[in-house]
């Protein structure tokens, strides 16, 4: 026996509550449940009052209130809580019912849960959801994967509640990603790129403030201008807005200047970095961004070190600053150089993200559509940006594109920016300003464009001390040399 609700949602924290309101606003009747039932009552008597909701106080009541095939979504803390709820749902559901995990879940857990739920005769959907509280309410980016049979059942609803893009604002930022854990993997890469984007923006901010001497008002104007160009994105937009906010605790000045420089993290960036190492792909931007947050967390140690460790000396600082600024021109030229460095580095960051998606898709046989992945991120999510349209176009033109840097649009964009990009990284180094993400992006670009790297020396070292063997450039086969016997004897031997 089933009820008449079109959709059920478990977990009424802010994201869950907002998503439930979004679903109901599209004409669906929604059942809700929360372990703390007071939250159910607060929603029903508050924001959902007079709307098409059913509040339930038990898992059994919740399941019975949703019509078949049931669409039951979990928005709870990732980890054991998800497994515990799935274990409660399985015996209450019937064949064809769909359990949906919309949390920030590790893809491997989704792979495992898909099999478990399918073995029980049900369908499972692991759906990445991005956009924060506002996106959940007004239209998030949604990245569903899992049991193929789930997609026809949830497609209409998911695409109805997702963000829309396109000339007529009618293209949903929601499309089926692939089997098992594919959806959550794509969401993880989204979050990893987000880490890189945020770190790059932080470095641009520090350069403009400390080297360019821009005030918060001037920074607002710069970011506002950038948001009208090829850097237009949600993160540039909110960074602009941050520069305009005065201290809300009654103090003088701007709020951003009063915030402690210790960054938090929830782990998805670290997941992407760890999995990149497992796949052997160089996702260096996200790794650098994760480590930058780690260094920021060592605040007390940094304060102690700042009293002992020296950068450019006071005597030479003015001269060095003049030399650094000469590389990029006057103040206005410096702002433009930072913009170009940010844009080129951002391209590298996305290129690395898609290379990792390609490697994961091959490893797990997901058969991802990379153009669709770019479209999913075009609206509703944190990394939404205008140039994602270009990424979709690139993969639509060549679904097997090896690296975004090889597409003419991005190749030309980086070529046009690289002179200023290099000047900014060099100037920052001369002045002792850390720009780990800018410089990491540039090193990846230079490494990727080189036909020969010094790894021949590395292989020689490995063979010398560990007989790990090597290959040659002039003949086929695998070789090992007796380096100690062949070496030239030191003069003092």
C-alpha cells in the first residue's frame, strides 16, 4: 500500500528543507521525515504551511505516504548515517522503488550501495547536488548516477527543479551521468575544481592588495569589471560582493579584513587529490589548493615563523618591487596581468579536472559524456561560469579531446595570456608573495607542452639504486645497467 505523495525526502537541515520546498513549488506533493521530528513539525507549521506537504514521524509512515514507484531521497550527513537509513528503507520498499542519496558522498560508497540496493530488488541513485542553500531552493546543478532504470523515473522531476541555462533559459543543469558512482565522482571533481578556483582568486586578491595597493572599493570595481568578461562566474561575483560588506559587528572598516586567515575544508578536495594519485593523473591545482588550506590552518606556527624567517630585505625591497612592477607595467597594467594569469590558471585547472574524469571513466567503465558534464556545471552550482559553454562546445566538437589545452579556443587563450602570466608569477617570487596555484598551473602547462622531461635522469637513478630497469629512446626492450661497474671512478676514490 502506498500514499499519494510524488516524492519523499529524509533530512531537514537547510539543504534538505530548501530542496523539499523547491520540489513542491514545481507541482509535486512532498513527504518529509527527519530523525528529530521537531524539525518536521517546524517545517509543516512554518515555511511549508498551506503547501502540498505531508509531515511524517516515522520511517514506516514516511515510506507508506509516497506512491509507487517511490522516489525517496536522503539529504543527511555522508557516511554511516546513509547506510543506516538505507538499511531501514530496504525492507519497507517494494521492487522498482528508488532510493536516492543526494549528499556529498564518496563515489566508492555509491558504487557499493548501488549493488546492495539492486540486490534487494530496488533501484539506487547517487546524485551530486551543488549550489548551496540558494541553489537547493531555486535550482541546483544535479549530477545523478546509479541504476539506469532510475533515470526515466526521476528525470522529469529532477530536470524541473534544477537550474536552467541557455538563450531561452530552458536547458536543465541535470542529465544522467552514468552507472553506479559516476554522479558522485563528477560532483567530487566539481568540488575539487572549486577548491582550485577559490585559491586562484585568493592569490589574485593578495597580489592586487599587497603589490598593486588596491583598496577594497577598488577591488570591488576590478572584480565587477572582470565579472563582465571571460572570467564571469559565480565565484568572481560573490568575491566582488565581499569587498563591499562593512563590519557587521559594529567595528570600523570592511568585514573581509577582520576574518581570521584560517581556511576550512570538508574533504571532497582531498578525495579528488587522493584519487588522482591512485589514477596517476597530475591534478596539481586541487592538490595545491588543499595544501594551501592546510598551511593556512597552521596559523600559530606561521605567526611564530613570521618573527624569525625573512623574505626580501627591507633595504632591497623597494628596488625589488620596482623591478617586479617593471615586468608588468603600471598599476593598471598590473591589474590586467593578474586577470590574464587568473584566466590562464583557471583554464589549466578545468583541463586537469576533465583529464581526471577521463581517466576515472576509463577505469570504471562509466562512458561519461564530458560535454554534458560541463553543461551540468553551467548553472546552479558553485563553479558556474560563462566559459563552461566553451568547454561543452570543445567536447561536442571532439568527444575524445585529450586535453582542453589542445582545443584551439583554449590553446589561443593561454597563448595570449602567458606572457603576463609568467610576469605575474616572476614578480610574486621576487617580492616573496606566495602564489602556489598560479605557479603550479604554469608549471603544469610548461611540463605538458614539453616533448622531453628530465624523467630520464629519474629512471637512471632508480635503476642505479634499485635495478628498476628503464626503456631507451633508440631501441625497443627493457634494460638494466650495472652502473657501479660502468661509472667513472671519483678522483679521490
